[in-house]
C-alpha cells in the first residue's frame, strides 16, 4: 500500500474474494476486490448523489448527469469517451436512483488504466455547453416518454411515489418531471456538477483481475491531487407517519386493471427491513407464494403479482404490483390482499393460514439463492459493494443483511405484518381501462 | 461439449466453484417454429403444462418442494427449442434434478391445469398489448416475412389457443422429449462425477428413440417492396418502431462479417444509428439493430422509440441509412474499430461458467460445430473490409424493409405515409 492510502475495512465477499476499502486524504473511497477468474475488470464510480438531493422545480438533475457525463471533457472531444471504451471491447453505462448515481465500466483487465483516467477526467473536467446539454435534454425527454408516458407500469410507479410521500424527496421521480427536465438551466446544471462531483463524495469500486499495489498507485496518481468539495449538509427530511389510506385511479389504454399498493416500510438499514424482505418473498417471491397462489392460481383474479421492497436509505415502500385477470377488478384484488395479510397477522377470516416455520425457512432458502446469484459476475459483485457502501455507508452490510435474513423468525414475520402492512399505511394507485379499451376487452 | 455416445443427449459441462450454485439447461430441439399450422402456442402450452405437476407431485406440491430448496425450474420457449432451466444450491442439486427429471419424463398432464392454462394465456396477450415494445415485436414477427415459420407466434392467438387439446400436448412431449433430442448444459459448482449423475438422472427415464424429424420449416421468399404497418393505439407520445427484413441464419458463412456489420450500423453507442438518431437529433433514447440469432434464416431488425412528432423523419432517415449501408457497407476504419470492439468484448460473454454453458447449448441447438461462437474472434481476425461490404450487399436489403410502428394513427399516419417506407396499412392494436 502506498503511504497516501488508509485501509479502513476488509471483508470476504462471496467465496474466495476479499474486498478492502481504502481512502485517500481528499476523501475518495476505493473498494478493491481481486477476482482473477476472467481477464476483465469492473470499474464503477459511485457518487452519493441521487434524486433525493434535488430541489422541487429542478427534478431530474441527477439523472441528466447520467447522460451528460459521457460528453465532452477538457481533454476528450464529443464522443471520444465511448469510442475509447468501445475500442477495447469494453462497455460503459450508468444508473441513477434516489440515493446514488453510479458509472459503470466493464473493461479488459489490461485497460484498467484507461478506465481510471477516463473516470478521473470526467469527475474534474466535464464541459457543459448549451448545444450538447440541449441534445441530451431531448434524449432524456424521449427516455421519459418511453418509460413513463407510454408505459403503464412506469406511470403507476411514478404516481405511487408521488402520492405516498408528501414532503420527502422520494416523492418525485428519478428521471424528473417533464416540465422540470425542460426547464433545467445551464447555470444550475454547472452548479450541480461542482457541488456533487468531487472525490469526497465518491467511491470507486474495482472488482476483477488486477494487482492491488498497482491499482492504488494508479488511482492515487489520477485522483490524489483533486481538492475535496464542500458538500451540502445531509437532508434530514422525515416523512410524517401515514395515518390514512390513499387511493388514486388513472384511466389508461389497457385491457384490465393494474394496481400498485405501497405500504410504508423502514429504510434498508433498519433491522425490520430483512423481515419485510422475507415477507415480500412469502407474498409473491416464488411460485408457491401466498398471493401468487391465492390471486393467480386459486381465484384466477390476477394474471401476475409481484412484491418488492425498495432498498432505500430512508423509509420507503413495500410494493405489491398486480395485473388483474379479465373479468376481475382492482377492488376485488385489494380485498384478497387484505384477507391474506390478515391471515399472516394471525387474525384471518379462515381463507388463509398463519405463517409457519417451514414457510419462513422456504423464503430464507430463496434469499440465500438470491444472495449468491447476485455475486456471480464481476458487475454484480461491484454493484452490491457500491450500493451498500453508498446507500448504507459500509460495503460490509452486504453480509450483515444476509445474516439478518437468515435470522428471521415466524414471530418476526407476524410482528412486522401487524406493524407495517396495515391499510392506513398504504397508498394504492390503480390504472383502469379507458372506456373504449374496456369495451374492446369485454 | 461431449456427446454421451452415438445416442443420447448432447452434454455440456462448465464447472466453476465460485458460488454454491448449479445451473442446468435442458434444451428440447423443436420449439415454437414446429407448432402445427393453426395450433400456434402448442409447444409453449405443452411445456408449461408439463411443469404444472409431475411424478408424484401435483403443481402445488411441486412448487412447494422446489421453493423449499430455494430452487427454481423455469420453462422458456424460443423458435428453435423448449428449454427447462434449473437453478439449485449445490447441497440440493440431486433433489432438484430429480424433480426436473419428473417434469421431463412423467408430467401429470392435469386436465384442470390444461383448462386453467388455456384461460391464462389470453391474458398474457393482454399484457403484450399493454406494452408498446412487446407489441411492436409481436407484430413485426408476424408481418416481416409472411409464411415464414419464425413469423408464427410462440404464444399463440386467441383462435389458435382455442384449438389446443391436451392430447396434442401429451403427444408432442412424448415425441420430442427423447434423449437424443436433448442438449443438456450444466454450469457452476459441479464436478465431473456429479455432472455424470445429473445427466443420467435427467435422461435415463426418457424414451431412447431417434430424434423426431421437425416439421419442415422452409423460409419463404422475401416479400419484395417496402411496406408499413401502423399499429394504432390511443394516447401515444412516441412511435415504437421496428424496421427490417428476412436475412440469413446465424452460422451462415457471413456470420462473422455480419457481426461486424451490425456493430457498425447499430451495435455500439458509437454506431451510425445511435449517432444519427440519438446523438445528432435526440429523436430516440436508443436505436440499434441485430440479426436475430436462430437455427434458420431470421430477421435483420432495427429498433427505436421515436417521438411521435418525428416518427416519419426517423423512419425515412433510417431507411436511407440502411440503403446506403447495404450498397456501400462500412468504411475500412469502421471495420477496424468494430472488429477491435467485438474481439475485446468476447471475454465478457464467456466470463462465467453459466455464460459459457448457455452459448454452447445455443450453438448445439443451432446445430453448429462445437465452440462456434467462442471461436468467432478467430474468424473476425481473418476478415477484410471487403468481406464485410460484400456481406452487407448480400444480406441487407432496404428495398424489402418492413416497418412496424406502434403509435397513434391520427397523429402519425401522414408523416409515416410520407416517409418513403411503402404502402401503409393501419391495424388496431388488439387485432392480433
């Protein structure tokens, strides 16, 4: 290790791979995990900035950067970033969500120095001029049309968050409201870059075939001189407790009702998050899951059902997504959901069973398979490390949460259902067929 | 890859102890292209029905048992094969394989599940109609080359589903699920002895008869002339576009050259389509192209989702780009760049045991020589720019390009009629 680096943490990540977190004096984090099973590397740069760090009226800014960061820099003409990566056979991409933005490079191992140089360059020297910004704004508005305006699931998702949260920044969509995307002003875009794109707000994650000493030296040479930024104080906005059910209905050109039900749930670092993850699996995470069996197989009231617990830093939602079957409607499905949850809570109407030890063990076995599946390839390992480091502050929580999942009991499940999955804590958005569509489906 | 002998399944094993997981794929040659005429959806129906109860276990018990192991056995249907895909924690591998063997050898063929599946499938059609991208693909498959076996839907239509009988599903399974007709792939935490045990369990109870002769799938002549199918759906802000034509099979003599051609036109961010459609004009979030990888000649297809106000110009520009590319091909520099990209990218496609296994299974289903895809970099190294240009001239045909646009007719029809894309037909989005 060079003298500039401080080793802060070390932990096994999967079989035969150890991840270490180092830090430079300017605050830059580096998580390195050697895995030599293929001559490639995953290089990801995670920034602690997502849509939660935006302001009302300027939503979509973090996501816009996901596009702009592939543009011109002081050293790289327009398009050169992609050409340099593609010439190696590598791939680049990026993702933005509520708590973070990350940039992903998958490169042949020998091209890791190129990747580090490119990431360092765009952290410091992005050129933000009117013409390329306007071009990317057009691309983003088309992305939004494709994923939200013309996509029923995308529009339901957006409305769920908008209705479920009244003050917390999770209430606006990561891609931004259309009118905000169109109005983002260049001076504010430049301010956003200077504010958040800094070494003390970033963590590099490198997984793959590399030499640790060479990597430390390489990263230090490209980042060691960069001054840290003065970061805004962390937002402490707390969403008030929801005490009444909220329901919204939207007409859409679809064949049958679709609904999203979001129950307020704790943040991912809360001990109850693991219990709710097990509950999500028990509800709809496998072919024998309760809601799948009740709604799709027994009642034939739905054609699909899904449950997802969002992995956010702050309290968010456990979401149930249901597409109703022909001849059935959202209200009927909601009644069935209520009956199943009542059974899980221990006060059912006799149409469902209370949770058993075997059922919980089944969900834990599925969680174990999911845990290992996420660590199969280099990108998956890097994403797990980057997410936990950025959203929860410590990459080692990837293991801690796996341990919490393995420790969940039937009593935990019953308590969590009674605590969280209550009607007054939920928001429901329903897409209903427009009159013409309904007539055609009938 | 190692065939077990002169008869028996083709077997592929890619061992890796990285995680305590084992994946197995059992590909049954045949697939949706071999559905009887008028009974489209039969292969899918038979495979899903087989998975809904087998051996001693009815559907609920089978699901419960698999979930208890944290395992999965899923069914997928392509044009060329039905594939049973399993995932198991190593410690449960033998038990999970036993369940998969039951599905292959002893489905229950429950009458109730047969009837339920017939009720469920039209709702999958509804879900496709609700999804513009899936709807565009379904229509494009149908209209690209009328009469081609790959144009028939693997899901079925409301009319064809009404003709599916349980006995036909049983008969299909008995005819096609014979040891010689299988390709078995294993990947993950599995040693040689365990692999041999798994292969034996999966195949030992199956009939030993010869591979069935697939229904003849003769590619139809390419329809001449351009045409546009506007799939009318209300309230659209965009047009989901598919543009293409019948081309060649994966494994054809031009495969390596076409890989380069497709990368230059629409396989990279720096490709011509992305630069012209997205970067220069901002008309679509993405734009790309690909030759569909299949056993028989399949489509060369371009896709994008253009704003409804620019759908006409986007189609016109794309057809101009395709015509120019078919006539003149890529430049020498473009060929060098794309070759560098493709050769450098191969390690990412074979980085995990599961990826290597799946590529080898696909090659076997396509009846290609073992290692065909993994050896493509060698073929790429021998290519000249002239080879690529010649392949473009042989395999790309803007004059026969079919355009499918899922969009709102009131707003887009005029612009699409003026795009030089050929005669336009408007159909309703739930018509097919």
